[in-house]
C-alpha cells in the first residue's frame, strides 16, 4: 500500500524545540510543515526562512484560521498548552502537543474533551515513545517477559543549573519561570513519570515526594515514591542540576528490563540499549537486545500522520488515559513536595 498524502502541519511558536522538530521531519513523505506562527510577523518570518517553511503567520490565531493547515504542533511554554490545544480543536485542527500535555489533570481532561467534542485527534508528544526501543519495551511487558511488574525506577536529569541553583546556560530559559510551568518535574520528570505509567499500566494511588527549589522558585531536583493499586511501587527521579543521565529499571516477579528510554539515537549510533533478564533466579544473565534507533521527532510525527490518515490504531505514543494519569501524578507529586505529605490521587474510572 502506498503512503498517504503528507499531513500539512502548522507550528504554534518559534521555540528551539520547534527547530529540532523541523530538522527531524525534513524530507518525510508523511509530514509537511506548511506554516509557522509567532507573536510577531517578523519572528515568524525569520523562523520560516530559517527552516524553509512556506508560510508564516504573525499570530497563533491566524495559523488556526489557515484552511491549508490540517494539524498543529504545539511547542509553546507549558502553561499555554491547554489554551491553544483547545483553541486548535475548536478550529478543527488535529493536535500534537509537546509534553507535558498540561499543568494538572483537570487541564488535560478538558483538552481531550474538547478534541472529542470537535471531532479531532489530540495526542501528547514524547519522541522516545515512537522509538523501536520503547515499542519493544511495551511488547515485552505485554507478553509477560518479566511477569507481574513489582518495582520501577526511572530517572532523568541534566546540568542546566548548579546544585545551588546558579544557572549554567540561558538565564531567560522558560524552565526557570514558575509562572510558565518551569522546573525539573514538568520537564525531565514528565519523561520519568510517563515511563513508569507504561511499565505499571495504571494510575498511581498515592505519592510522596521531596524536592529542592532554586532561587527563581522552580524545582531543581525532585524524588518521589509512588504506590499503585496493583501493589507495584515506583521511584521517580528528575533534576536539572545533575550530570546528564536517563535510565529506568522495570522489575517483575519473573525478570527485569533496563532501558535508557531515549528520544533519539546517540550521535554516530544506530541503536538504543535494551537489556532483558528473563527469569527470577540470580544467575540468569541479561540479554542485550539490538534495537534500531531513529530521530524521535520524525518517528512520532509520522505516527501522528498515519493516525490521522489511517486510524487511531497507527498511533504509537501515549494514550489519552496515559496522558491524563501522568498529568494527575505530576500534579500530586508537586503538591506532596510542597507540603511534605502523602497525596492520594482520584481513582481511575
């Protein structure tokens, strides 16, 4: 079967991650970045020229009114995701929204409700979920390769600040602004929580977290313990004041999986690591799986395009339930860290 016609996507915003997205999808037969919008015509025009995008709009609303645009990619600051995803749905555009999908579970649910009401698709963008590494991970868990998942540990951090909060990179970065949804938890922690949700397959029942806050008021480092209805327990770590690291261990009663849950292939590499121990006994060795890797932006965008053209079964990323559960969990973790207490989440329906 031949590939469907390319999905014409417009980008809301000219953030650096939007540049990486454009590079990733360049040359794709399934995705065409047809327009970009920014808050000023000059900024939109400069971004369009830089990324070889045919049309530029001087406002987000103008892009939503563009009849040639079928879908939008939202790389806006976290606090704007809900507003513009809902506006896009109301304009009849499908939505690929950067993680975190929203700040809190109520916002996330409102976004998905709006998409349903207007007959469009809304999904949360996690490049790592489109990688063969994560697709294989999901399959292994579903096949019972490690038995029933009992423990999960997932951590992701990078050196954006020093441990005392001194900024090592751009002091104007939105990750330093609490009013715009900054901080480690809504950046790196979103990845850790989403991996934990994949591994357990359910919403946490309660969480307890501790964190360290920087001078601007955003969380620099957060660690959390999560308890699940099934009895599984998870530990989440995230930081923007540590050496770069990204790893997770999923332990069942019959085996173990280790993953780097990477967004993209490392420079010069064609694979991402995935290690599996099939058996409960200590002497059972780990199997090193060879899993191909690709550009995560391209993989997720092409999966999104196939979903729109061919049906929801072609989407390889987060489901609505996963996205809402992650938003609720992150909200509860933030509250727990602020108030130093266990926080109970609403039960899943």
